[in-house]
């Protein structure tokens, strides 16, 4: 799976938890890094989790579009956000992907991986 977040601590935690659960995790801090990972590891990526805000004016919209364009098939995609403002949640919801809220509960994360 591919996880995109501009916070290195979040990426390290996700890599650790998902790795313990037996998943191969590719991490990226930006859409550009995510595209490199997607091109290099396309057959191995079967799930995408992207933070909504990726620094500056970059959002999950940019990252998801860029990664999906590099993959040969559709994959389940989730947006991770710590933003609780109704406007931001609405913007993320309009993308049509399920939203996960930070800090993400390990049980909630595990349940999406089992579906």
C-alpha cells in the first residue's frame, strides 16, 4: 500500500503499524514522491491512503489524481485528515473517497484493510 503524508512522524507510525500487520508499505511526503513510488511499485500497490493537507496549497486531490494516473487499475483510496472544520471535511467528502480522521484508531485502520 502507498501512504502519503507530509508529516514524517505520521508516515513512520503508519509504516510501523502496517508493517507489523504484514503489509508492504511505501511512503511518500508529496505527490511527486508518490508518483515515483506508484511508477516503481505499481503491481504491489493495492491501497492508497493520503493525508488531505500535504503542505502549502497541495491537497489529497493532487496526490490521488497523480497516483491513480500511474496505476494500471483502480485501487481503494482513503483520505486521512486531522482537520475538523466542516468546510474541509465537506471538501474531502466531495472527492468520493472515505475519510479517516487523525489520530486514526488502530482498530478502524485494521477494519478498512480487511474489507
